[in-house]
């Protein structure tokens, strides 16, 4: 992994990114800018929170017959980010750091296979910026057919990377605020879960509701005044009762329960 100098000069392509902050079209506009600037084959953006969680903000790319950029990025966020040395980088407040990663320099075989060899990704350029207590990661990728990034492409990326990453951070914050305004309360989420499966205890529903609302285990423990080990135990018990293993399956059960509560209320 090679450390590169950062840049912060705006180019015209950034104007389209700024105009789409908070819109469904933001990922496409960000990719169009990065494609124009550095001929990226795909891009992704993540936020690492101070609670130790990594969330996908957005992703896009070209090549319909290739692995989906969103699907690949979600898998990275769910399973592989802890194996990525970039995620341990410390970024000074107000600064940005840019890193270059070749697939051949990744020692973890499983991570290299799933996130690089299988989708035929050979190189990643990442810019990291500190935002309050969080870190925003903006990544561009090249697939095998396109070859590695040229020096002039990297130079153009440096000139816009911090600006685009800042836009990504603004987009993530706006979308998160909108989601907070729309999502049900903790109590309503617990109610829907217990409507879906009455076998869930109050504590199990409480922990599962926190998971659905995007809280890390540490955050759930603080909110419900439990030890971390207790939260983990309640999660395991709930998932066993529900016969599930993923958050997506929990979401489906919640939606089933939500329909039941709506019918009951009517």
C-alpha cells in the first residue's frame, strides 16, 4: 500500500456531484465525475464511525456483466473491512490521505480473492478524510481489462478527491438525517418484531430493534444499559429463535411483523 500526496482543487466535474447531494442520482453523478477524471471502472464510499462500524454510503461502476459494485461493496462492509489495513489509517483533522493498493500486495488470501480476483479488480486508489469523529473513505478501482491507473489520471484524481469525498460525507449525513426522520421509533420496531414472532423476549426484541436501527453492539449496550456480553447473548438467542443469521433476514421478519401491526391497528 503506497502513500500518495493529497490535493484539494475543485474541477468542473465536482459541480454535478454537489448538485446531486441528497438525491438518488448522487452515486451516478459521483461516478461520472470520477470516470471522467481518472477513467475509474467503479467507485465506492464508506464511513467508519467512532463506534467501530463501517457502512456503505454508495457505489457505482461500469460493466453490466461484472460483479455489482454495490453488491461487492456491501460484502466488503459486512465481512472484509477488518482485513483491510487502510481502515486503520489515522487522518489528521481537516486533512486527507490518499493510498494506492495493488491486488498483488494484499496478504489475506480470502479478502484478495473475493474483493479483487473474483471481480477482476487489480488496483484501488483511496482517499480518506476525517469528519468529526468519523472517517469518510472514497475509493476508485481499475479492473484487469483497463490496466493500472496512469500517473496523469492519478494526478487528476488528487485534484478532486478531497472535494468529492467531502460531498460524499455531506450526502451521507443528509441521507442519514432523512432516514432518522422517517424510521419508526425503537418501541415501534420492538413491537413489530414481537408481532412477527411472540417467542422473542422483551430484551431480545430490544436488541434486535437496535440492530435494525443501525446501532453497533456497543451503542445498543449503552442505550439499554446492558453489558456487551449480554447484548451478544440476546442477539444469539433471538437469531436462533427466528432461524436467521443475517440482518437482511431480520429486516424481512420485521417487515412481516410491521404488516401485522398495521392490520391489527386498522
